[in-house]
C-alpha cells in the first residue's frame, strides 16, 4: 500500500556548479527537502539515484556549466529532475547494463524508481524520475 501526501508540497529547486562536489551536495539537498516524506529505504534509494544522475550530468555535461535540481512532492510519489548542459542521451537496449568502466549506468534508476525519462529543452538535458514514498 502506498502512502499519499495529503497536500502535495511546493516545488523546490537548487542550482549547483558542475563540479565534483555537486554529487555530495545534491545528495544532501534532496535528502533535506524530501527526507521527511520517505521511508528509510526509499531515502537511501533517493540518495543512490541522485548520485548516479548528478555523476552522469558531470560526466556528460559541458564543463563549467550548471546542474539544476528540482524536487516536487506529488500525492503518491516524489518527482525529481536533474538538468544539465550536456547533449543528452537516447536510452538504448544496453543502457541498463554496466559499461566498460564498471558503472551501472541507468540500471539503478530503472530498478529503484517508479518510472523515469529524458527530455531536451532549450539545448539542455533533463533526466526525471518518480520515487514512491514507501
């Protein structure tokens, strides 16, 4: 049984410089915004997925640019967006497998979230996901 938020919250946003420390800061910030809404296991999943997506934004984004985060509580799930200045990606059949460098790519995102996707807007790439509260 899923928990529903009685009154969905306001969207919270944060912009981070595209530097290595952004991963840890993104984890801290999203946990502070959403932590009270999530059960312990889901809070850990949120930290893992955010780490993966911000790392991808750093790896594939443009140097010296920014990473925008947005967290929006919906009635039955949390909606999170990570936007960067990279060229984007088109998920392909092998996107959910480990890569040659040992990374798990989007495997964790696929396994730990309700659903996820990628959009392009104003020459920026946005990866979004929904995470159940329970």
